[in-house]
């Protein structure tokens, strides 16, 4: 549905090395929910705006369906209004001089859709976002969440092949954000549109997406479904960006099948299965997520078990966060409130081999 | 959350601007240089020409020596400084008191006063001066007569044709400006700063000295410098009240050397020499103003969080304070306008009492509606005001679109060029424009027509128009336009359906403001006046200086009526645009 090929964009024409985006390539399948995730300044918004046509890349090619909308080689740059896209903006960009209905009607008016059909489509779009009763309300008289829904209705009503979303939830408060997240995913599934989503919030990316592209310094660092990205990241950056992570330096000393035996500051550990990428890397680290570590009162089988003392703990209801001293190293562990170990107590940390993941720099 | 190059300001979508923007930027910059810089350069050149005409040959410093070595130059300077400082000090004192009472105390009716304060601004200063001349002139002034009779005095206690008289009337006229400047500073001061001081055990006096004054200081200083600039520049009141008594300030001296010079020929060379000196003072004040406003930005004590300002309780002083504020409005609006209305109903200037009430007639007003000279002046005024306002609104919009949205190379220059005319006094702008169009008479024969006034007004009011347009343009998020493009709308549809409706209230507000101010502008009009471009303010001036006070009053009454209407419209529109773009 969407193909982005070798996209490059300089942000300073006079500086050949200052790239906002470089060598960005990806394919999005029809109906897929695809997310560009990264810290601010990583190039995700530039990529999205290049797809929309709001920015002109310097090199590369972008295809929406069968249409090439941008190609630096062939000299193609289709203007925004003739691309088969719809877009939701961070500021919602609801036109304050129009009513809700007029806002949603605008794309149809611009495309010259006949009145009767337009009325039907507006009705349906407003119903979809639960704002049918607000049609004649002036747009500024809406709450943030309602404005967000108008923006979604306005985007859906166009029935474009690709829906572009630029951090649409970042201006909402936390509770509303979670609720809208669910609604958004639901809507996209029902309509079956292809969605490209930009966010810096890893939880949002995980819970919404079919696949996530983690970006850093203008490049895609890793591209994978959320679960793989979280449980089996390949790079240090992605591992740290998508969740809490303790990274230990590690040196390979042997292997068991595809799994490695490594030396770490916590001692000798067995890891999850590794690939050639890790084998070829000059520097590797071991990732253990705090919630994957199990605390025990005493050792069980000796495999990947490390003894330690609970230095301090923070109780926050659902979870309990421990800082555990093992030798001269502090390890973060997240437990549930089912069983709580008090500070000062001797414990054994069990690090399940399948969750000891080797990542490269 | 976007690409690194994006700055805090909403810049153009692609970061660099297209050819269209660059071409229009060049065109606008050239136009502004022509409107603003060329007249000033010619003014400078004129000051070293023996004839005073910039294009004629020769070099001389005699213009400077004649002006600066003349015996009364010291006095001129002294009067100017005294008038400017005195008016500023009095207006500041009254403005601070009014702002504090309205914003920070339980003064009765403070919300009404907050709205009423724009009333004095609807009164052209020249009318305020004429009104006060009718009240306090030593021979016929109503108040003087009443006091003489009431107290049995032999001579009139007040003479408005004096420096103190000028200061008094000028201060009355400037109080609203001071109020509008200072009220936000009083309103926005976080009460927790005061509460913290009180909680630390500070006495009231200590609180004022150590906390309030330091916090308000930048706003106070900026306001005072702004008023000082206005007082150095102003012509209307010193012209009406000072010139009859041969009391001159810089601006009236320039007018005198041009219009009433002893030789009968305008002394353009000396005018330019004086003008150059004038500009120097203004440049110094302008720099000071910018420094103080920068300072007050830094001091912005206040965050976005909402709070209720601490309100002082006036106690037994509530009603006396109410009385004092009412007296101000009585002096600034009711008394001068009342006497003008009275005079406009009289066949000749009389003392208002029951006996003369029988003389009341509408003859002056009927005459106003029939007199060909008045009709021409009204039509001229309207034409000039409407054409200038339309041009200013259009140019302001283009300037702000370039400066805020497109930001091509040279955007800052355009911004500054558009703002600079604010510091050029009306009389000087008048003289400078004369030089340009006397020099260009073969190409643009506009000298002596109403169009030379249009050019001068556009130059003058672009400074205000571009400021207002910038403010609105900044508030319009570029994503609003991008969303329209992403919705499938082409360039023209985006402009017609999104951009234009969003900026329309601002355009209307600029338009009405310029109409209202162009209708009342006196000093530039006087400098550029000729037989064929009489406007209402110059006609009013002619009647007044020609000894026809009742006719002058009639013109004034109609002018105030029209201005009040326009200002009410402006107020309504600007509050609407403020609520909409937020």
C-alpha cells in the first residue's frame, strides 16, 4: 500500500551532512497499522510529512498504492491535495470558524463529492466517532477529546488509502489518551484503512501497532512487530527506548546450540538464542528487563541464578520496585505485590535464559 | 516532537521559502524603503541645502546655525522638555492610580470604568484642547467666569494658554494610554509574590518598596518612555493652546517655520535642520523604549496558571476614590465635550446659562449638512481614510505573512521598516513627504491632492497595522492550512475557505482603526494642506484659528460621533477576533 524507498532529507541545504532523514525505507501492507517511534528530532515527523507531501525530501521515492507520489530520480512530486492520503495533526487543526459538520464536510467539498453522498458520508463519519449530535456545534466549543474526534472524522470521511497520524494523542491528558488509544485502534480495524502513526510514546506504539519502526538520528534502527521489538530487540537503542532496561557488558565464552554462554558483571549466564548479527558484532550487551527477573528466597537449580541483598524497595500498589545489590552492582527488579521481600533481605534473582537477550551497539 | 530543525516559532513548511515569497519580499522591502527611508534621507539632505530643496545644488550649514544659534532655541528646548516631562509625569501619576484602583481594589463600578477608559481616546486631542480653551480661556472660559463671579476675583484664576495648561490637557488625553499599558501589569502580578512578602513580615511600605515597585518597574519605565516619545511628537494640543500665546515646542515650531514663517515662504532648510535634531532625540528614546520592553519581557512574573489578583479593600475610601475617578472622566470627557456641544448649538460663543439657552439653534448643524466646503472636506476625509485603511490592511497582511509565516531572507528588515514610522512625528512626516513629491512632481503629480495624504497616512499607520497583523498571524497555527491541503484542497480554496476567514477579523480591526485615526489626524494633514485637499480636522483647525469657534465645535461634534462609532466597532471586532483565535 505504501512504499518508502531510500528517503533522504537535509535540514540545512548548506551543510551536506545535516540530515533530518537518511536511507529510510519501509513497506506498509494494506490495512496495517504502522508506527514510527523515536525521540524528538529523530526524523519521524519529517518522514510522515514527506509522505503527506507537506515536505519535499531531497532523495528517494514514495509510492502510495500504485501511484508514485514522489521520486527524486524521475522528478515527480505530487502536491499534497492530490495525494490519496488523509492526515490527523498534533494540534488537531480544527478550523475554528466552522462548525463540526463543516469541518468534516470540507474534504468532500474539496473533492467535489455530490451533496447527497457527502451528507451520508459526513453522517457516518460523525457517528463513527460518536459526535453525531454535535454536528452544528461551533468547533471551538468542544473539549480536547472531542476536537480530537472531529479531526479523526475529518480524516476518515475522505476514505483515503493511507491515514497519516502525527502524534494525535499527545495533547490529551493521560486518562483520555488511553481511552482514545483503544478507540483509534478499533476505528482503524473497522474501516480497514492503512495507518502510519508517529509517536514518541513507546506504550502507545506497542498497544496500537502491527509493526513499529524505531528511529534515531534520521535512520530506522529497528523494524519489528511490538512483541518482538520488546522481547527480542536487536540493538541497544531500541532495547532502551521501548522499555526499562538494565544492560550488562557481556563477553561470549561458549555456546549451547544457538544460545550463548556469556560472562557478565553478575557472573556467568546463559542467554536466549542469538543470530549471526550478534556473532559478528564487536561489542555486545546483555539486556534483562526488570519485570523478567524472578525473586526467590533460596536457589533452585543453579541456572542463571544470582545472589543479592535488597538495598531498597518502592511500593506503588500494583508493582513493587526493588534495587538489589549483587556484588558491586545494583540491579533493578520489578515484582508484584503478591509476595513482598523486605529491605536488607538476602534473595536469589533468577534470570530466565529466554529473557537474557544479547544486543549490539 | 518533530524534526530537529523546527524551531519554536511556526516557520514555513519546508524551512526555506519559495520564489513567490522571495519576490514578494523584495517588492515589499522596496516599497517600504521608498515610503519610510527615502523621505527621511531627503529630509537630511534638505537640511544642508541653501534653498532647503533636496534636489537643488549647494551646501551650507547655515540652516543649522540659524536654528541652533538663534536666541530662543534654548527656550524652545526648555519648553519642549518641560512640556514632555510634565505631561508624562502627570499622566503617569493619574494612570498608575487609575490602573491600581480599577485592577487591584474594590472600587465601586470598576468594570464600567475599565470600558469607559477608551472614551477619551475617541476624542481627538485637538477637540479636547478646544473644549478646554472654551472652559479655561482667561477672557471667556466658563470655569474662569464661574470662579470669578463665585469668589469675587478680579482676574481669571486660570490661563489655559500656558505651559501648565498644555500639560494639564495633554495629561488628560494620555491617561487612557497609560492605563492600557499598565493595567495588564497590575492585573497579571501573581498575588503569591505579595503574600510571600507579607508572610515574611513585611510592612505595607516595605512591600511596596521592595516587592511591588521592583516588579512593576519595567512596565512603568516602558510606559513612561512611550509617553515621553508621544509628548515630544505631539502637535495637536501645543498647537491649539501654545501657539496663540507664542509658546512653541519642537513640533509646533516646525509647523510655524513651514506655514507661518515671518518671510511668508516656508523655511524648509531650517525645518529639516530642526527635524534632524528631533529624530536624534527620538532615536535615543526609541532605544530606551526597546530596552525597557525587553526587560519587562524578562520580568514577566507570571506563568499561565490562573489566579485571582489580591484585591485591596479601600474601606472608607471606597466612595472618595469613586468620586476621584469620576472627576477624571468629567474633566477628560464630559466637560470638554459638553461645552463643545453647547457651542455648536449657539450662534456665537456664549456663556452657558438659562438666559442663553433661548438662543439655541441648529443652524450650525444645518450649515454643516449644506455647506459645500464642509461636504467636500467630509468626502475628502472619508475617501482618504477608506483608501488608506484598505491599503494599510492589505500591506500589513502581506508584511505579516512574510515576516511570520514565510520568513525569507530579509524578513527582519521588513519587520523593522514597517515598524519604524511609529517614531516619525506627524509634522515631520508631512515635511518629508513634501520633499519627495515636490522632487517627483513631474512623475507623480500628487502634491496638493488628497493622494499625498493617503501616502503619508499609509506610511504612518503601517507600523500599527503590521504589529496587529503579526500578532494574529502568530496565533494561526500553520497546521490549520496544512490540514486543508491534506484534505485535498488546492491553494486557492485553502486561501478562500481557511486562511482568509481566519485573518478576516484582524483585517477588519486594522481597517477600522486606521479609518478612525486617519479621520482625526491633524498634524500631517496641516503640513500637507492645500486648497484642494481640505479634510475635516484641517477645516476644524481653520475655523478655530480663524475665530469661528461655534463652527469648529460643530465639526468637532460630528467628528467625535463618527469616531465613537468606529471605535465601538473596532472594540467589538477585536474582542471577537481575540476570542476566536485562542
